């Protein structure tokens, strides 16, 4: 009798993946282990050929579709990120035609990388401004051209392929006890696949924690309401994990968890984690790829003394975003603030103001907002400092000197308009 269990299917998927790339490294990270008093391993999915785990699901879906003997002329997908690149790589590997639907707003770097991975096997069609536009176009093309649509996460074969990450972790750790696994969540394919594998493999499963961006908590919201919930609005900064609604199939596996099992990572803190890993460890991570590492700040008491695996899901970072990442990190850590000042329009007023600054206070932005004012002028002021504790003293000097100001650092609407 053929073993058709989930565990067996994942084993087959993992074996097939070796035609594309070796198992991604599971590395003990000395820096994080020392910082949090634990044995912390990084599962480096950023080191696949396309720098993310997405290649696993796309490859497994296409492998099984072709093995089924279905009369499929081509494949298609909708994505502006890691799924598109994994899909393109798989198309080239299998020698099949594929079409990738991307938003018109997709950065050229992502378009170029997808084309490199797919070569002549793929065509890229830019349509609409948002993912939903691409999804609709891809589904329409699938029906009209008899092209198999490869979903990004909401399909059993995709979940099965992503679960190969869990199987590799078990093989790489050997007999070592595994206490906790922390994994990112976007659409839920990876998280549900790994959860199901650990549930069904037998023995003592590790504790599991999930991480979502604070601005896109689709799993956490669904768990709080105990029903699959679509977010009316999300922050798309963590583009690899910012989805409005987790997949139906993944949610069926994950619905048994409690809301507190899902860590919400503030986007600013996540940026600080990305910079820490880049500067100290030389590891380039995209925002979604840093989610599991960032969650350690919320789990520091839970991980102490334990063996922990963090799934580093991707490293497709566009360095044109680095200034924004630095900006968000500085603002989150309190080392950069923005103010609107009312400064007297008189000779020497600016010099008097500059004398209020401390030795570690650096003006990063200075802009008159009303140049025609006769008595007072409104100024947009950005200040960076080496220690967040410097700001209370600076604001006290503002107050003593009678300078009226408004701190707009955390006022998202005003900050977006002026900064």
C-alpha cells in the first residue's frame, strides 16, 4: 500500500527539490544566542537560488501538476515579489512556458530579477496598480489560455512544498531537542505547512510562534474573531508578508492557536533588526525575512535557555529602500524626531536657537514652511541624536526659551505630508 500521508508527500517534495538546490543551511547564530541567552539557529531560506522559500511551493505545485498528466499548455501566476521569482525559476527548470502578471507599479529591479530567473520560459505582463488587479488578470488568462494558475499560498500542493522547510530542520538538528520554532506569516502557506508537519510527524512537537507585521495582522485578527477575517486596510511596507487575508487552507490548520501565539512586529523595530543583522552579521534581509528574528524582542523571556529555530524567509532587499529603513529605525528607537517650530523672525533668532542644541544633537532637516511671515516663521525641523535620553533635555530648553513646537514624529498623516 502506498503511503499518501502528509509526512510522506513532504518527504517526496523535499527529495525532488534537491534537483534545484541543496537544503538551505541551519546556522547557529552566536550573536543572537548570546544576546538572548539561548541556542538560536537561523534557517536560511534567504539562501535558496531565488533568495526566498517561495520556490518550494511553486516547484512542488508545478511538479505535481505535470506528473498528473493534465493537459496544461502553460502556467501563470500573479505576484510582484518572491512568488514570481520562484515561479519563474521553476518554469525554466521544467522547460515550460509561464506568464507572470505584475502591477504596473512594480519596481524595475523586481521585474528584471524575475526575467533573469525565468529567461525565455516566461513572459511578464504589467497590469493594474495593485495585486488584486493582477490576480484578476491572471485568473482570466488561465481560463482563456488553458494555463494552470499557480497560487502564492492557498493550495495544498503549495503548503506541502513549503512544509519541506520543517523536514529539513528536523534532519539538520538530528537528535538535538528543539524547543521553539518561530516563523513569519503572510498568506500562511509556510506557517501552516510547517505546523502540520510538526503536528503529524509524531513524537514531541516544538512550541510554535508566528510573526506578522503590526500593520498587516491578518492571522491575529482572524484568531481574535475566530473566523477568517479580511483586513479593510494594511500597511504594505513589509511587502513579503503584508496580506489583507490569510488563505482559507492555511487558516484551517492555524485556527487552533490563540491570538497571543502571534507576535506583531512594529515596522520601525523591524527596520532596526534589519540594520542590526546587516551591520553586525553581514546578512541582507528583506522586511519579511527579518520578522522571526525581530520577534525575539517580544519573546526574550520565553526563549531564554532554550533551543530555538527562526525561519529567515527571504533576502530580496532592494537597496534603494535603505534610506527609508534607516529613517524608520531611527524614529522607532527615539534617536530621530521631527518638529514644527514657531521661530521669531528677527536677527539672531536662528543663532540663539542653534545654541540650544546639545553636543550630540544633529540637524537632519531644516525647512521654512512660511517664508513670508512677518513676526514668526514656521519651521520643519528634523533632529538626530546619539541617545534618545537627549531629547527630554532639549525639549526642556525649548520650553525655557519660550519656543513653541509640535512633535510630529508619530503623527503619520502630518509626517507623510511634510517629511
